[in-house]
């Protein structure tokens, strides 16, 4: 390749003139693969014995859990520190306070694990009850992509609420790639949430979802228009308790409320509120 | 982390009080990664020379095939035994009969390979004929996600019909994650089936599909309502021969029949039967 | 397994009678995993410092880039040669010319990198401006699946235009599996293109898209009917500048034109042209 | 290769006529790689914090240790069971008792770890004191091949004494390959044992070594003659306390005793006893 | 690092002025790791069922063997071709004949496998009979480094005799690193050869060894002086049948003959012939 | 395992009472595997094109070299910093100066590469000239374990001279394990040094070796007695120019000098000086 040197010079020149090069942050970006493996470790903490073939008994479970908590603690603190420093640098905040923050967030997450477990066991039960094809709760925990997306969401949401930058988003894009389900970590989702099949589901940042809600594949809970930095904070709809939304329904807008107990048909396009079922009758 | 011990104790306590822990079955659940690699091996048995870069000639093909059949036989028997034992234990059946069952199912699958190959070559031809962008059958076998999902379905369906627990579902969720196409192994699908693009396709457990059917991305063949253990066995639609269903169409209900030769428009929402084309004219 | 020999003989017999066996081309098919790793290398060339944790400064960037260009050059030439030879053999062309062609195409791609970078930086800016949830361009480059699909498309499209067989399609199916976004490498797509969420998007081979176009998840730009080798070349729609298409819209047909500045609602089904916004008013 | 089939037939024929084929035991041989990784795990249990880069504090050490003990327990029991069954089968013993034996041996080893640690810390101190080039005990534990061979010997010897077949030998050949030091697990070696450099050291099965003994590279403690099943049990020499043996010395014979406090010159060839230093004076 | 560019320029300059750079042969040198893995495959062909945990029965052994022969055939032909071409280029021979040669040598090796097996089974028996510590022939095949070195020697020697360049030496250095036993592939070694312990054994290129010879660790069969291209072909000793040589003995010189039935003491230094035992009496 | 908890408590107790636990330094010990991979990278810098199968031409060599220098620079600085900090901590030195030191040492090494290359090319030539079995210098560079040990020694010695702690020793033990050749990084060795076969060679810390020296396997250049911190600095022998030492010779003592041009017989035991050849005559 006679002209390779010229080709290389041109590419280097384009780095100078066009940008799009990340020289200084390489170190401070959280590592995607490490975040994914921390996520798997937290999943194993939440439902021990389902995701790895490691044998356990009641006694070894204690040590395994202790060891796992320490490993998650130190690995997540490392990634969280990088994410917070990146943010601090951008916002010119005091780096000392940044360091403290990472450790606090990680401890808070570990402290919340029993609560998160309780909610997720409810989600698994809702899936088992809601899917005639499910043969046991174990099968649901073992193989349902919808539950896997919800596990990731509940962890990422907790971290998002604590203002941890980048990592919640990396987690949600990781599970999006794996399941086709895209739940923004900012969304607020109540107990006993069930997504069946799930490919193509999108749940936007300011969505609010009540209890016992059930979504099918391809459902979008999105924004009506794009208004970067201008429009109100709530851009995505509110779904009240006991709502079922069938496949490929699209519900848009921050003021759109789907009232309690309603069923939304598949392929529907909804940009206005729907009253609760009782009221509607 | 000063309070780590307390955090760990709380998590362990939540295991006691909340459950969601799988202590005793770790060993008897089939291993997901092993099932995925058996699946790839069966794919190679069905279309030799496409999925690996292993060189072959007519002579070495014989040995390769023999060795592959033995490897699949012993690996699948191992996973199948675990799945059947798990089920036997749940249903308190005689474990001895359980053991025999695994081996019988695996031999039956290997015996059916020539037949499955015949059907899948038909599926590949249908894809080639149905997609103007396809340049050769080799390209279809090499790269079409729709065909990959159908290969997996035909294998998983065979095992499902033989009452093998868990494994058919693990196979279908594996390919769902990879292609975005979710075909329940219980569905009955005729010859020359073609799914184009495929992301978001969902085909429910009791769906019946005839010959020469063609689906586009986002098509749902689903249930109308959820009736765990109460409603009749057939919850998903019937698609007769020579039907084409365009993107994002949603067809629901166990009594819904799409008649022979019909074309269903994209984004349509269908919960009642559509008569056959000839009759409809 | 007493009858294993018979099982194997039957499978071998089915290879003879049914075909679907690839004996001779094993060597000449491009290797899927190698193509995927070349693709990642090109991504790193385009946005250095985002995809690997490799540390860099201004000086080491020069050597890293030079080394990367050489590595991509030799690896892609190897795969391209296999793809072209496969095609030459099918079409019985002169193999000597085939060899030359591979090297020419690879040099042309490397030569075009500065231009492709310019276009992709525009795409990243459009994503940042178009998504209220995006906090910085770095976050977009780091984690948006839509941008990753567009990067792959712009590389695959370049190679498709140079008549390189198989490889553009292998690239697009690779990213399809990873993001759920299926853009045919033959499509023509203008600057500042943005796909939000993206799962289920399908863009057909003869689609033409203008500047500043924005698509949401589940949008199909497809063909109206299948007419293998019979119908005109343009089977997929034209989308003019500044068009926004909401989730799950389906737009079909080679003569369908969505006029400049239009907004297409979610879940819509469009098979006729829509006039430009100004004209329409 | 026209005659490949004939080549293969001839090889298969040689399997029939010559033997040297292991059909039935494949399953019951302990796996070499698994034994090696159990050995590394036990090393980490003995000297925590030296062999892996895993971070620890006093608290996490507890959980890490508990988890490691459980992991070693279950992995070693698995390999030990295979080794014992292989032996039982050969000797036609009752398989039920065989199973019990494996678990008993593993528990005994874990119970002995504190004692083995005490002896090995003495060995490390002897190395530090005996080598002017050593800068700290940490350096010795971190990098001395002699200590690594002694750690392996002390573990393998414990298992050998408990009559565990095959595994002690697999352990000693593993470390022989890594360090060039070949200590038969049957040898009896006292406290504060030090091997400097070590390549080529051979210590035979019935060797007895006292306290504070120091060997240099290439020392052989071997048998005088070979007398399979005929000669007395003690075929290798006895080395009393406080003996130093310089490089490449060869000491042979079951009745050869090197008396307390003696120094044996390098390259010497000794087949008769050497009196203790005091007596000798 | 401010001066890195200068450092790099100086290194590049030293490439120009000093050489030691291999630009053109990178491609034609056989790959060391590939040669090592072919060697392991041949070992498995010779003693099936010992080196891998792959399960077999009499039937699957046939397919496994056939597949293994094909795999070895194609992989070794590839490496052999590179080695022969490298040699042809150096000696400016006709490349066409070079190609043919590689395939011929590989077929000859595969044809000789039954014979090589016969000899190696004799070596294993000699080890079992010669080592009182050996409990079974299986244990010898499974774990004796001496036998592993002899297996490699017998394969490498066969290829050396057929004038295959580089590869025999790469094989012997590979096993040298692993066992500490360095047998030049040119040596001629008779049946029932046994090396005990083995670390430090060196057997030179023109050594001739008879039947039933037994060596201990550290034995050197070497040259008396160095006479590059000047001295006669035979530089290393001859060891007649039934000789035993104890640890660290050094026997040098092309005219030195150790007569039949002799025993050579450990640490001895021999540069003159020793008459046969019967004659000597 | 009923008593596992007790077993674990006993092990933990032994950590408290016996020590041998490395809690705080885990982080600051250089990582052995990383050091080994840096060593391989430096080898590739010294003899490009021999150790990896990466293809190169004159142009790509420039970029490859630049990239390699940067990679080695940053990886070695990282490990060196850990080693120096560990040492600083032990000696209670100012950590700031410690940091600077690491970078200085690494730059000095990179600056010395052209000189080290020159010396090593001389070593390779000496091996080629000294071994009648060697067919080309390329073969020597490609496969001689003696040269590999010398390459490692020359790098480790440079770092040892610059007072870098731990890493030179980790490097020398790494190559000791691989080749059986144990050269202390403190030894001083002149040009054109050749070790043939090499297993069992030991060269002590204060050895001084002149030019054109040649050693065979099993040669020890060692200390006469052990005198930790008491005896003079020079504990190992001096070997003058043009000396040849045959297999398994043992030469001991800091005042022992082997005079110029001498040949030392195999298996000899030397603890007094030997006059130069000319003088001796």
C-alpha cells in the first residue's frame, strides 16, 4: 500500500480539525464490560443460585454472599468514582467531595438490596401469574427477558436517583442490547410490573407507572415532542395501577394519563388521557 | 465500609424471610451456555460448512458428522437428564423412568435430523424466493436472522413435543435475545416459513401456521386475554397457507383464523377471523 | 446408543440427496467474527478513545493510528479478497482482476475515513440536539445504540457502493443482532441522521433519506410487494430533509415520498406520498 | 489425500491389537487442569494476598476464606471421588465406602490447614534466613520456586498419607513441570526445609529428611537400584537435622544416612552413610 | 514522556543499522503455538482417552479418530508447507516441488502412526517395569514427563528424518520447556527407552541409543568439542543395549561407546568408551 | 460438611496468630502476569517479527514500534511505580520522589534499547557460531531457550542496576520457570554469551562473566557459604574472557577466578581459582 502514509496523515489531520477524539477522559470513563459484570454479580446477589452453576448449601451461602458483597462494593466504587470524577470535572466541582460520594452511593445500594429483592420477587410473581405459559416462578427467574430488564431497571433507577452519572445509562443500554427492552433509569415504576416478550418496549425518562401494570412487546411510553431544555420536566405519560397495555401501543406526552384499571389495545396511538375504568363506566 | 457486616446480615435475613433463593436445584437446572453451544452444534449438523471455518471435503465430512452426532448425543443427554429430573422431582415421579426418557428423546431428535433438514432447506428456499435482496441461498443460510430463529424453533419444537422440560424454552429465549424474534416452542408452523427482518416478532404457544407463510418484523400472533388455567387450550391465532403478514400487524385470539392466501396490512389490529382470499372474493 | 451408526448414515444420506452442504466454499466465505472485529477497529479509528480503555496522549495517538490503519488494511483486504473470489467464482470472472479489486476497495475506504468521520460527527451532534435526555456528545458516542448502527451503516454503505459482496451484509446483520436496528447497506442516507431507541427499525435497500431526518423505534421503511427480479429497482420510500417519523410508523413503496419538513405520527401506515410541509399548508 | 481412509483404518486396527487406549476410565480419571486450579486455591488459602491481585481488608478476608474453603471442599471432593473410584474398581472394593472416603480426606486436609500453614511459614523463614539475596519474607513467598514446590509437596504429602490415589502424583508432576523440582509425595520432610534455585532436584518416595535441611539445585536423593516389588520398602536416603547439600550432589540408597549437621559438597556421589558432624569430629 | 519520539527514532535507526529484524519471513515461519497444539493432537491419536476429558466408547472412537486424522493432516500440512518454503527460499529451490513435499511428509507420518504407537507402548511398559513407584501403565501414560518427552521425540525424529525443517526443533524445544528434557530430534533411540524424573537430561543430535536403555535426571549425552562444519558427523556418544545411566552422568564424544549391559554411576564424567559388561568381566 | 464452620474459624484464627497474610500490599505488589507480558513486548521490540505472527513491512514497522514503545512505557511505569512504592513504604522514604523514579527508569530502559539490541545480536551470533546444530541465526532467535534467558537477563539486569525493586527478580523467576535457567539479575555478564541447552544453569548475584563465555546445561556459578549480611559483597565467582564450562560443573566462591581462555570439564567441582590458559601453560 504505497500511499498508506498519506492516508494516515489525513486521518490524523481530521482528528485535529474535526474533533471527536477523546484523549483525556479514557481513564475516567467507567468501563462498559466491568459495569456489565458488576450488574451480573448484583443479579446473583438478588436471586442466588439461578445465574451461575456454582453449588451452594445454606452454610456456604453465607460466605458466598459476604464475599460477593465485598466484591461488588469494591468494583462498583471504582467505576462510580470514575463516573463522578468525569462529572465533577465537567462541572468544576471539588474533587474531594466527589470521592466521598461514590462510596456513599454504593453503601446505600447494598443497604437497599433487601428492599429491592422484595420488590423484584413481587415482579417475578406478577410474571408467573400473568403468563399462562409460565410453569413455575423458577422458570420465570431463570429465563424471562422481561424480568431481567426489570432487575436491571430497579438497580439502575436506584443509582440514578442518587445522581450517579453515566453508569445507570450504561446499565440500561447493556440490557437494551440484550433484550430489546429500553427502560430509561429515570422512569418511576411501581410494584408487580410485568413485561411479556418485550422486544421493542421503550419507557421514557419521566414516565410514571403504578402497581400491577402489564406491558406487551413494542409498547412505547414516549414524549410528544422534543424540546431540549425548554419544555416542562414531565415529557412522558403516567400509567396508573392495574393497567394492561397490549403489543405495539404508543402512548405519548407528559400530561397523558392512563387511568386505573384500563386496558389499552394493541397498535393504538394515544396522546390524550384515558379515564380510569370505574369512572369511565 | 464500616457497616458492611450489617449489610450482609440484612441480605442474608432477606433470603430467609423472602425466598427467591435456589439452593437445591443449582445442580439440576440445565446450563444455559451448554444448551446454547449444543444448539450451535446441531445447526452445524444441519447446514455443514456454514457456521465454522473448519475445512472439509467429502471424506472428512463423514468423520466430522459421526463425531458431531456423538458429541451432541452425549452433551444433550446430560442437559436433558437434568431438566427431566428437575421436573420429576417437582411432580414426584419415578426417577428411573426419568433417566430413560432423556436418552430416548435425544435419539429421537437425531433420528429426525434428516426430516428437519428437509423442512429447513424448504424454509431457506422460501426466504431466497421471498426476498428480492437475497443473492443466493448460501447468503440466506449464512446471514439471515429469520432463518436462524426458524432453525432454533424447529429443534426446540421437536423437543417440546416430546415433553422435554425447560430446554426448549432456554433455546427459544437464547435466539430471542440474539435476533429479537420470539417463537414459543409450542407453536405449530408449516413448511416454507419466512420471517423477514424479524425484530419484534412474537409467536405464541398455541399458534398454528400453515405452509408458505411470510411474516415481517414486529408481527404479533398473540392471546386476547390472560386466563391462567381457566381458558381453553388454544389462546393464539391460526394462520392458513400462503398468508403474508406485513410489519407490526397484531393478530390475537385462539379462535382468530387468517384464511388461506390473505395478505394482512402492516400495523393492523385483528381480533376476528379473516376469510380465505378465494371465499372473500 | 445402539443405533447411532444408522442415525449417522441417514444424516450423511440426507447430505447427498438434499444438499444444503457447503463443502468447497468454507475457505472463501469471509469469517463473521473477523469482520466484526475489523468493524470495531474502524469504529475506534473514527472515534479514538471511546471504545477501548487504552490510554493515549497526542503523541501516542499518531502511532496508534498508524498501526491501526495498517492492521485494518491487512485484515480487511484478506476478508474482502475471500468475498470477491467467492463472487468471481460464481460469475466465472477472471480471478486476477478479483485480487486487485480487494486492495483498491480497502484503500478507498481508508482514504474516505476523514469524510466519513465528518458525517458521523454530524450524526452525533444531531443525536445530542435531538434527545433531551442526552447530557453530552461524549455520552452519545459512548452509549447510543442508534449511533452505533449509523456508524456501521456508513461503513457498510461505502463498501456496498464499491460492489464488495457479502461483507456489507455481514456487517449490517452483526449490528442488527446487537441493536435491533436493521439498515440495508444499500440505503442512501443524508447527513445528521438520528435514530432514537431504535429497536425494530427497518430501512430497506432502495430507501433514500435526506438531511436532518429523525426516526424512532419500530419505524419501517419497506417495500409494498415482493417482485423478485421483476419490479423496478426502487422498492422502498424516499424521505426528504427535516422529516421526523414517530415510533412504529410503517412507510412502504418505492414511489412513496415523505415531503420536506413533515412529521409522521406513530403507528401510522403510509403507502402514498405526503407532500412537503410548506406545500401542504 | 487419497489414502486417508486406509490410514485411519490402520490406526483403528492398531487400537484393537496393541491397546494403549483408555475407553472406560475417561470419566473417572481426575482432571489435571482442575487439580492444578484446586492447588492454586489452596496456596491462596495458605498465604492470602500473595497470588492474586484481589483486594482485601480484615473483614472481607473472613468471607473470602469461608467461600474459598467451600469451593476447595466441593472441587477437591469431586476429583478425589474420581481417583478413589478408579482405584476401587481396579481393586474391586465396595464403591459405597469409596464415596465416604473422599469426603473424609478432604475434611481432614482442611482441618490440617492451620498446622500446614505453621510449617510452611517456618519454611519461608528458613528460605529468608538461608538466602543472602532475599530482601524480605514477602519476596520469598511471592517469587521463590523452591517454596512453591514445598507448598505443593506438603499438601500432596498429606493426601498421600491418607491413601488418596493419583491426585498427589498429579500435583507433584504439575509443580515439577513448573519449577524443575521433583519431590515424590511419599517423602517425609521435616520443618524449615529450604531448596535454593532448585532446578533438577529429585527427592524419592521413601526419603526421610529432618529439620533445617537445605538443598541446592540438582541434588538427587535417589534409589541405588531398581527392585520392583522385591526389595525393602526404604529405597531412598535419610537426611538428618541441620544438613546442607550443595548443588548436583547425588545421594543414593535406603540405608544411606547423612548424619546431623553435615555439609555435602556439590557434585558429590554418595552411596554410604556419613556420620553426624559432632561424632565425626 | 517528552523525548519519546527520539527514543523511537533511535530504536528504528538501530533496526536499519544492526538488523535482527524479520520483515519478510513473518508469514512463512511455522507458528509455535499451532505446532504445539498439533503435537497434543498427535499425542491424543497415539494414546486416546488419556489427555482430554472427552468421553468415548468403541463406536465414537472411530469417528473421533477419523476426524482427528483429518484435522492433524490439514493443520500439519499448513505448518510444514511454511517451514519447507522458508527453507526452499534460503536454498533457492523450486517452490513447486516444495509444496508437494509437505503433503508427502504428513501422509508418511500418519501412515507410521501404528508403528510409532507400537514403539511407544513398549516405552510405557519399560517405564512401568523400571519404576517401583509406578502403580499402573495408565498412571505412566497419564503423568510421566519422561514418557511425554519420548512421545515428542519419536514424532519429531520421524519428521527430522524426512528432512522437514524447523518443525522438529520447535517440537523438541516445546517439550524441553515443559519437562526440562532436551532430546535433539536427530538422535537415534531404540525401543523400550525410559527416562526417570528427567529434568536436565540432554541428548545430542548424533547420539545413538540401543534397546532397553534407562536414563536418570541430569544425564548428558553430548559433544566433546565444537567444530562447526569441520569435524565428522558423529559428535555424540553411542549407548548400546541394556545400559543404565544414573543421575547427572556426563558422557561425551562421537567415538565414545558405552558397551552393552553396562551401568554408569551418577555424576560420572566419561569421555572414553566403556566395554560391554560381558567383555568387561 | 457439618463442621465446615469450625474449620474456617480455625484457619482464620491461624491468620491472626501466625501471620503470613498480606492484607495491605495486595495493591502495591507488581502483578506477575503483567510483568511477563511487558517482558514479551520488550522481546518483540528487540527482535521484531520473530515472536508474533503479525505481518509487517518497512512502513508499518515504524508505527508498530512507536505504538509498542508507548504501550511498554505506560505499562512498565505502572508496575515500576507499585514496586518502588512498596520499597519506599518499607524504608519510609518520601513517596513523591518515588513516583519520579519509576518514570526515569523506564525512559532510561527505552533509551538503552538500541545498545541492548547490539549486545543481544552479538549473543545470537555467538550461539550460532558455537552450536554446530544451528542452521541459521533466525533459528537461534526463534527457538533457543538459552538466548531467551539471556534476553531476559539483559533487561532485568538493566533495571536491577537502576535499583528497581522486585521486578527484575519477578522477570528472572519467570524465565527460570520457562527455561530452567536461573540467572540472578545482579550478575554482570559480558558480550557474546552463550548457554547451550541450559536446564539447571544457576548464576549467582555477584558473579562476573567476561566476553565470549560459553556455558552448558547444569553449570552452577554459586556461593561457597551463606553469610547473610556478614560476608563481603562478592560471594560468587569471576569468569574471565573466552572461557568454556562444560555440563554440570560447579564453580563456587567470590574469590574464585577462572582465568582467560580456560576450559572447565563437565561435572567438575571448583572452589579455587584456575589461572589463565596462557599463564597456565
